[in-house]
C-alpha cells in the first residue's frame, strides 16, 4: 500500500472543511445553541452601543467563545452517548448531566464577565 500521501495544503483544506461541517451540524442539531448565539449577539450590540474598551471586548469575546465551545462539546458528548447507549443507562445519563453542567458553568462565568463589563456602563 504505497499510496502517495496528500500534500500538507490539501490535508489542511480538508480539515477546515470537516471543521466547518461540524459547526453546520452543531447549528442544525437541536440544542441551546441558538439561545447562546442570540445572547452573544445581544452582548455584541450592547458592547458597540456602550462603547466598551478593547480589553473589555477581549473579555466578552472570550466569554462568548467559552460558552459556544462548551455547548458544542456538550452536543458532541450527547450525540456520542446516544450512539453508544441508545437505551436508558444511568451512567450515560450522569455523563450527559455533567456535560450539561459544564455548559451551565460556562454560562454563569460569561454572565459574571458580562456583569463586570456592562454593569458599570449602564449605571
């Protein structure tokens, strides 16, 4: 099996294609993704309206990314769990609960960051 290895550029382009496909699947999978995306949009609108600093933008963008990544990992864990354990399984349920808890922890963290950034500007 002496197949010619693909060149680096082609492999990289393909890997980006798979990654974008994963984001598309995530957006089409029933989850709280759209709730988080709407909250992110509102935070961005508020940031522009209130004129937050570059440093505050960095904090807001990282908080948004943190929540979106947590939600994507939660969705992936749920999909994998449903694949390997289609019937009820207590351990599988606990796994899903923990991954959902991670999203909640990320969301609470993002809300705290939002409060620190936006509250002084509103008051």
